[in-house]
C-alpha cells in the first residue's frame, strides 16, 4: 500500500494499519517540510478509500490506479476529493494566485458546505487543506466546528510544514503524522531515474536538497529563490540604513516567516562549507523565526535581523 510514496515507512505503516482495521481518523495533520510526499500521500489515501476495484474493507491492498475513481483522483477531478489551497481560493475569489497569502474564513466556509453534502460518486469525501498553517484565526475557528462533529465517511487532512501556528484545539482533534526528510540515497536514485543525471551529480544535488525532492528539482533547474537572492544581498553588499528599512518593510507585508525560512535554507547549505563563519548568521535566523512564531512585530524582527546580518 502507498507504493508511489518515497520513504515515509512509519507513516505508511500507521495508515495501512488503520485502513485495514477500519479505524481511520476523521482528521489528520500531515506535518513536515515541503517536497517529502505530504500532498501526494493525501491523494493516495483518497485513492485507496474510493477505489472501485480494490476494496480495503474486504482485504484489498491499496488502490488499483486504473479504475475511473483512481484516475480522477490522480488528475485532481474527483468530485468527492477537494484540495482547499491557494489555487482553489483564487478560483473562488476570481483573483490572482500570486496574491494569496492566507487561507481565509470564506474558503473554509465553502469547504464546510461541501463537507455536509452527500458524496457524488465515491465512498468517502476527502478534504485537503494546504498550507494549513496559513489559516487565519477566523478560518481556524470555523474549521474547529467541523472537526468537532464530522460527517460519516469524511476525512479532513491538514498539510503543514510546522505546527506552531496551528491552534492547539485543532491539533488535539486531529492525528498528527510526521513526514521525515527523504534520505540522500532515495533522492539521488529518483533523480537518476527521472532527470537523466549520472550518479555523481545526483548524489551532489541530493546532499544539498535538505531531504526534499522539491528542493532537489529546483537545484537542477538552478532556480534562484528570493531567499537566496536576499541572503546574498545582505551578506555581500553594504546597504544604506534606509535601504535596509525599506527592505524589511516590504518583506514584512509580503511574508516574513517565508523569507526567514528561505534564508535559513540557504544558510544551512553554506554552513556545510563554512560552518564557523555561517553559524552566527544561522543562530540569528533561528532566533528571528522563533520571534515571528510568537507574533512579535514582523517589521521590527526583520529590521534587527537584517542589520545584524549586515554587521556580520
């Protein structure tokens, strides 16, 4: 079961046992960094529950991958499997995807209407909220009501990178499954198979990927993230005070935590090569992230972080 998922043996074992025992939780939190299979696992679980060929209640071993239901889930068009994400929110608002920064209460209310309708053609309704840590307070409170009284044969899966910003009341009503970083061997093997890389190059990229297949693919495509560009700018250029303040002001509005996380990822890569020189910067980034998670004013946190990085 779940053969399409790389690694994550512990998560596979837990879910397989629950499925075969008929003790499926009504709500899960799939926790872990991006690119380790959380969203794909949610999709695979939806396939297993709704497969019309392999019935898990009668001893079926996973999904068949070829019935109409499995194909629809795989293509993202199954009427009983819903991904509540920024793309869906932009569609509901008739807005731009790039401007979606939080999951709003209106989007959760849309989901709740779907939750309490009958299934269209499947046996189970599956709702996947991603990124769950981006729900605002109103949205999280609204979701809590649904988690308290979920309809039969309905599963809600929250996909998140970390749990610090998810209310404890939601965590207590869900089963949290932690997705581990993928091993370098798993990532390098997949890169050789799908990206036509030789073993040496695949291994080099895998070791820089932080256990994320998504990071590995980005490294192959040599994408320079905003985090990398900002990291280079603050570490190599001497900026005027006014420039630093303007920089922190703009980033505080667009996503301070994402910026710090992206810079931390770059700092970790540099740490492998220059540990002594990079450690102070990494500590500054970790401290800033902790403050942001405690809802300390984002612009003040970034002001201090950027000035301190410049001083280093």
